[in-house]
C-alpha cells in the first residue's frame, strides 16, 4: 500500500519542478493531502465560506494577494482568521509574491504550511495537477509480464512457470519492447485507461529459469524497453487440457476486470510445438484490426450467413418450381 501523501512529501518530490520555497516558521509538513483537487479560495477570503472546499490544496494567485493587501489590517486579520479556521492541507502563493505578515502569523498558529512558488498561477496548476492525479490514481500490483507488441500493450498472465517471461523474451528478440516482468504496477487513469509499468528496482531485468537475471537493455539495447504502456489485451497462458473447451472462432469474446475496467482477454492453451510468440503478434495485430473497425470473426460469420441464406433461397426456388 502506497504511503499517504503529506505536504512534506509533496515538497520533497516537487520542490524542483514547481520551484517551491517553504516558509519554515509556518510548519504543517505533516498534514495529509487527502485528494488531488487544487483550488483558489476566492470568496472565502472575503468571508463567505458556505461553499468553501477546505479539504483541497489552496492557491493564492496575484488576484487573491492583491485583494488581501487592499484591505485594512483589522478586516484582513478577521478574514484570514476565518480562512485559517478550516483544516486545509497547505497554502501556495504563486508568482513569488510576498505574503502579508497576518497571513504568516495566522498560518503558523493554525499549523498550516505556506509555500511560495516562482511560477505563474496557470503554469503552477498545469504542472501540479498531472502529478497529483498520478499520485491518487487507483493502482494494483499484478503478477505477469507486460510487453509492447506492434504498439499494443499485451499483459501476459498465467500460473508460475507457464512461460510468460520466456514468451516476452522471444518477443523482445523479434524487435518488440519489454515494459515489466514478473511484477506489473497498474494504475487507472482518465476514467478507463490502465497504465502498466515495472517496479523501480527491477529496471527491466527478467528472471529466466535456468539462466537467472537478464538485463534486457544491456543485451538488446535501450530500444528494447519502455517505461510504461497502456494495457489493451490480457493474454492468459494455460496448460493444454483436452477436456477444456477452447474458443475456435473468436465470436465469443472474453474480458478481464482490472480496477473495474473491462479488458479483452484471450486464452492461449499451450502444448509442445506451439509458437506462442507468433500467436502473440497475431493477437496484437488482430486487436489493431478491431480497433480500426474490422472484426475478422464477425466478417467471416456475416459471409457464412449470407452464403447459407443464398443456398436456402435457391433450394426454396427449386422446391417451388412445378414446371
């Protein structure tokens, strides 16, 4: 389980990209950031707090700071006292503006960290939001191997020792790309997009039984790997079982649910002599065909139905011909 995001961890991770400077006297680094939303307080600084989303990260741009400085000291203190009475994670000030003395004093009393950035407000939002969405994206760890085959993310799953790593290794040798082996970290992004990547410590190493650890980029070059890939098809490798029914036409499609997203799944029974690498390439190309609107199984079925309908029409004609 990923550690909770605190203001301190946010500062450590994003101090460089966001050009952050923490007013250390305000503290507040242990406060938890509970969601990826960021907003400006707006009317809350004027005393209207009925719809104030205090649980979000708060950003004071040039408009907010200018407004506060336009108030007399007593009014400014009253409004800021109300503002800091809410349990917000922290306050950012953009464009390297100088906070008022009342703001720093009341933030310190409330234990709310005040952090300044040199970035303009819009640039700050643009850089911070994608990072927060990544941090809060639902995730799961899966046992399997992920490869980029013709631009299609194939997630190979199956029992331990079934041959997932060997299949992906063969695909890499044929010019495709390894994303992750053994442990695949999957995150759900943009509603129904699943992005898979490997653990940082793996660094595109593979474990091949009988050989040991293999450093893929060192052997095959940097073009043989990629950092992450969208998962588009799940390939289930299974031992051959004569009594187990196997899909023969492709009309009855199967799916696998990952983080509540349904992903097409293809079951591939393994027996001696089967070229699983070529089959994996065909699975990827078949997915590309379907993505472009061409379903080979459906087309074949339509031709078959038309052929049978045509023969039935001829048969009826001959049966009804009394001449």
